[in-house]
């Protein structure tokens, strides 16, 4: 699935987020199983770590948006000449691989990534469980100097800067996503019973 009609050579997690919302709000599939599974299979797994929960899958995170420059199985970060951005002047910062794996140029965003995996689980994607576990692990372990929820993780391991921001609000959205696929229950939330039972 494309990010927009006139962008045939890029894919990412944003294309299946509306499907997640439909499943959450209406318990209704819009896309076919084949569409979702094929889409997730095309997004590469990056940043392998031997100490992650499932090293056998080859990595801990997947990029939010990547390029498919030749329409085949290969993928690429974007650069100053080839990108889905609004203008060439905006993309100049990608020169000399300056933005590889950073922010929307292949960065890993936990909220939309986890919601994509939950969508995949609803559609029978076999990799969902391990992908969810590895991505949650990565959020706390990829950057040992900042072991907390971050706005995004950079996916180019050669870069010292991992692009973290002190942001948690967006990532807290995954708690609802995990409840949808029974990976989080009421016992994990110490405030659940008091809030919903009217007790203070």
C-alpha cells in the first residue's frame, strides 16, 4: 500500500494505522489479510541484538517509512535526490547520508509500529508476537544512557545520536493496543480497579 497516490516507491506503517483504528473502534476489517501480511513482510527488521528476547528474527525494530527505489525487494533510506518530501530544499538535510534512519527517514516509532503489529496479529501475521516483544524491549535497551520511553529510535546503528525526546504521551497509546490482543490485562494496571469501580 502506498503512502499517497503519487508515491509508488515508498512504504511504511502509516498505511496500516487506519486499519488498526477500524479494528479498535469498530471491530471491523477494512483490508484483507493478504494485504496486511504482505505489507508487513516488506518492511525490513533492523538493529539486531543478541540480548533481545527474540534474536532469531534478525532485529528489534522496523522503520516507519522507507523507500523502494526499484520496486523490488530492496529498500533504502531517502536522500536529497530521492524522497517523498514536499520539496527538494527540505530534503537537502539528507545529503551525504546525514539523515539515514533519523525521524521519518527510516526511524522507528514505537506507537505506530506496535499498532501495526497488533493489526498484523488480527490479520494472521505470524511475526506479530515476537515483533511486539522485541520492539518493547528495544525502547528501554537500545540506548542504555536513556532507558525510558522515547519519541522514536534511530535505525542507523552507525550514528551515535539516537534522536530521543522526553515524550511519553504518544507511546502510552500502545497500552490500549496491547489489551486488544490480550498482551496486557487489568492486573497490570494498579489503578484499573479503583478507577472503574468508583473507589478512591
